C-alpha cells in the first residue's frame, strides 16, 4: 500500500491503517502520467548519502527530473523528509511493489546497503521502472548479471551511479591523458581513505561492507577510465588493526596491483583507518598528471600536470555531482539511449572487487580477471555542471567518518 500525507479530502497520514484496497483505489484516481520531458523518481533508502547528497540534488535537476516518492521503513523519517521536500508518496519497503504499479514514478534511485541493490533493482525493472543504482552495483557477479538481464527483458534503463563520469575534473583528466600530452600512460597510483566510525554499515560484511567495495571501487573505476582498458590480473594484500573493534570482521586496509594490457599497471590503497585522502596520479612517457580530491563530492578538486619540467595547475570548484548524474540518466530515458555507466560498467568493477578480495585472502596470489567487453567510456560530452548544494540537516542518519 502507498502511505500518504493527509490532504484535504482525508487521505491517510504516514503509518495510518487504511485498507490496501482503499489505497489502491485512491492511487488509481490520483496517478498521473509524467509531464512531458520529466522523469519522476522514487529514492529508495534514506540514509546518510541519500539525505546529504541525493535528495538535495533534485533541486538542481528540475529541468527533467522530479522527486516523486520516498521509500523507507522509518515512518518518522518519511514524514520529516516528505514535508521538507514536498513529497506525497511516502512508502515503506513492503509497500514498494504497489508503488511500482501505481503510475506515480518512472524511475527508482536505489540508495540502499550493497546487499539490497539486486532485490530492489530487479523488482523495479520487472515493473518497467528505470533504475539508477548506487555503486558497487551488487555484492556478487551473478546479482549484477541478473540485474542486467531483467532490465533488458523489461525494457528498463539501468545505470550505475558513477557520478564522476559527469564530473569536470575527472573528465578533464581523461581528456588530457587521451590527448597524449603526458605521452603514453604507463602507470596509475591512487589512495582513498578515511576514519570510519565504529558500527557504520561500511564495516558490516553482511551488508557487503569493507574498504574495497566502499572506497576501492573509485580507484578501480578511475584506472579503467583513465587507461581506457580492462585489467586482466590482480595481486592484492590486506591488513587489519589488532585491537580495533571496527575491523574485527572487515579489513582495515587493502592494497592491490592491477595489470592492464600494454604492460601497464595500476596500484591503489584504500583504508577505513587512516587520515582522509582522495587522489590519483598517472605517469606517462613524457609527463604526469595528478588529481587531488579526485573522488570526493564535498571538496573542490585540484589538478597538476607536469610535462617537460613545466607544471600547470587547475582547480575545479565544488559542484553538485549527484544532480549531474540524475540529469544525465533522465536524458537517457527521455531519448531512449543506453547510459554510459551501464550495468556492464557495474559488473566490471564488481568482478575486479571480488578478484581483489580473493587475492588478498590467498596471501597475494595472482587472480585472473574475466574482462567485460565494453566500448563506451566517460567523455567530456557527458559533463554536467551544477552549483553545490547547501549541506542539509540530517534526520535519523549519521555521517560515516570520524571527521564529521
């Protein structure tokens, strides 16, 4: 059933016990087709990232996207955020199937724990609802494959939320490297780290947590789009900090070497127990390029490129990266085009993530990676620039890091 705020004709408040049949009838009467050129979204999951970045982003994506429904089992949160963002369709997880059939939404943005992505993405796609799903796409490769298959069978668009594929600093780095200014790119190095709070979902393995899934995925994805290629082998090692209860069930730190065609290598380290870092560098035969704050959505980025001993620096102001990806996905739906960070992009990273974990479990034994065949890569034509959002007040949600 669909949970609604009370309106003048007496519709129910969130949590009220109105019969499913009555609500179905009400839904049939009030359901409308999407306005021309507008995609209506349900945001599924209202945790920290959803509240801090996703919900505010719709104000900057209003040219083709509208926040039409919220989905959570916290009814206080539904009421509070529904009122704040002017959303009438306030739905619990058990009522999600009815929302999918209501005619009130065209797309679902899945912002749930990693282990829940497959279930809700598949359910939405089966109803013909387009899916924008946070990364990593899923926990297992077979889950990714099912998400892709179901979306294809039901003609639903499926995009994985790689916001950096529309972000100027990363796209500029791709452009600079592709231009040949630093020569042939030979090796990539990266670090992404934070001090995660004890008990945060990121350190809960049953939900697909761990530093490789949460942080390493950015380093892996960056290496792939900067090299414009897929790795074929990985060697990895992991460590945990003895006596730190945060890391009793997940690794504190993981380092990996990815081998790419052309005798190129990408190395990265991700950690949940170190100071904040977020950068990558690419060294070529003529020069090198470094991007600081490469993966964060909260800070401006800074690029430094050195060629023949001469260094150029460019800064990129803070932008609303999530609004950019929402705008892009809505364009793909409206134009009936396949999004660039498709399900195959998500599958490629999940396959590599699991290979990294396997190698680390086996003391650095090399693990071969079955390469995903794909030709589409992020490019400057995909750039979306929107001003930053004002950091919102959180409701029943906690930041993941110690610094916050």
